[in-house]
C-alpha cells in the first residue's frame, strides 16, 4: 500500500521546501515528491521531515558494556588499550543468543535516535576458544536476524582479523573469536553473502580488513580484491600508539602508507582517522573516500580530535557512527563533532560555511557520507531513493517557529533525540511517537540477556 507523508517543511535534495507531499511505494522507495501540495486525502502529517542517516560504524555487542568500564585501572592510568583488555574479557562470555539480543536492542535504539540503517563492523565470528561454529557465519546470521526483527537497514561488514599486532604475533585469548586466515575469511564472507541475500532488498554486504595492525599486507590486498566494488571499511590512525607501531613496522605513518600503496576511492570508509597530519588529511579528502567519525566513542576512549577544518576545506566527505554504542544519540554525535573542533581551534561555528549553518553542514555530511559508505541509495529525499526518513516534532519548545537550517541548529545544539517523532527505514514505519513498534519485546529480551550475563561474568 502506497504511503503518503505530508510535511509542513522538508529538507529535499535541492534544499528546504514547504508543504511537501512524499509518496512511498510498496517496495520502500520514494515514488514522488510534490512541493506546495495541499494536505488532502489520507496522509501522515508531520512537522519537519528529514532524510534519515546511516549509522556507518557499529560494534553491536559493545552496547552491553556501556557504563561498565569507568573505573580507574590499578596502575592509575586508563587508556584505549586498558579498555580494550576489558572488552576482550567481556566478549568471552557472549553466546550467539546474547549477541542477537544485544544487536536487536541497539538497533532499536538506533532507529529511535533517527538512524534508518547501520553498517555493522562485525568481527566476532567464532566460539570463545576460537573454534569456528558449524555454520562459519553463525554470528553474522545473528546480526542479520536482529535486523530482520527490528526492521533496520543493514550493511553487514564481516571483518578480517589475522594478528595481534604488526609483528604478526598470534591472537591473544580475548581475540581468538575474531581470527581468520585469508582463505577462511573468504569462505566466511561467501556464506555471509547468502545470509544477507535472504534479507530485505535494501540490505547489503561489504568487506572490512580490521586495521593495518591486525591484517598483513597480503591480507589487506586479498580483502581489497574480494570487495569487487562493495563497501570497504577499515580502522585507520585511531590512536597515537597505533601510529607509532605502524611507523616502526611499515616505515610510514598509517594514512601515508595506505594512500601510497592502495587506490583508495569512494568505495572506502576509513574509520576514526583522529591521528593525521594536515598533509595526510588533505590527501585523504582528495580520494573521495568517507571518513567514518564516531565522536562519542572517540571522546570516551581518548582517541583524539579529527582534523575537521582541513578535511572539509579540502572537499572531504564524512559520516557518523556510534562505534562502541556507549551512547546512541545522533544529535549528540553531531554536537560532539562540532564542539571538538571548537575546542581544537578555540572558535565558534567552526564547520559552518557562508551559505550553510553549522547544523546543516553536520547533518548534510552525515546523510551523504553515511549513504556512500553503506552504498545505500538514501542520500536525499528524492524520487527513486529508499524512503529513509525521520520526522521531528515541530511543537517541541526549541523547534517552535524555527524554519530551514535553524531547525537543524536547534535539534543538534539546543535539543536532543526526544524531538524525533517518527522514523522510516526503506518505507517501513518503525518508530511512532518516539517509540519503536516492538520496543517492549526487544527490551524484555535484552533485560533477560543482561541478567544472565551478570551471572556469567
């Protein structure tokens, strides 16, 4: 059945428009967009209609760790690396049922926060001792099952993870659930392709060599060849210690080495990139790749601050991800990105341009970069695109009377995700009045899982 959504104002590909009627066909794509339309017939009436972004980087299972890693370690100095050891110990306890329940809960939260789709950077493949499951893509299938239940659009990114470091050291006990040889990874990826093929037509798959620390040169080359034009996501230059390790092993900094040895293009999404020189930043921008930024997680882990001004001045593309899922909040991710730039440069409205407000630059970047990184046709409210849509409550106090870019500025800097009223993913109306249609059942399963985990950890 064709859906009709009438908005008092909407952000379209060509800019803001009033009295917009959006028609959504049975297949979940936008079939028509009419400006200055009369509110006639049967339709869903919304105040502000926006394209809904892709969350381009998630490790779903880490949602269950939120709030559990905030105590200081015995040596008095907590870092990304000490957090990582805690994460390894935590995931040793997770069963396939746990992973599916946690993924379902975090995907539901993403939808309620305004994300219509997620690119899941999925690296937990095996049993706790590293033994593959009978179905080598068992845990990929669990992520897919969660997406089927929640309705979120999914780009599944099975991860190749070979070594504990650049020296080729074997994987530690906490890492063995990740590990694959190149040949095993190719088999796993092939099986995951069949899993995704059974999902809704808006779902997709890509490849992910974890990082230059965790894959060999040959492993990276094999993964790039396996991609064949599909999305290719990789962690890059997240931590100062990582940069030092790569420099010692490769003779170059990670961004420098990657750009000198691979034809990075618009199919690539490089995650974090918080440790870049100005030259590396400009070079990465010129490739057409997407920088996958996760500002809440990057703040939580003390990664560093992305070189946003140089990157955007050079024409760089970016998108937003929730990574560790310590907080699922689209507005907060965007706000944290801008505020990090203000702290870095000690100025205000750093990413604004002469024609677009700060909120508009941030939101447009998240929409376009996320769609590109997931290869999801959802970069604007326009005919033929997937109907990935979010509606804001125009009666919210901080949105009342706001028009155009001021809506986005108020949503990001004065409000929060409670302003989000409705969300559609490929035409599936999954969030109404701010709640996912199946919130109670999904949350109940998650509570049971967490109670069981507490007894096992």
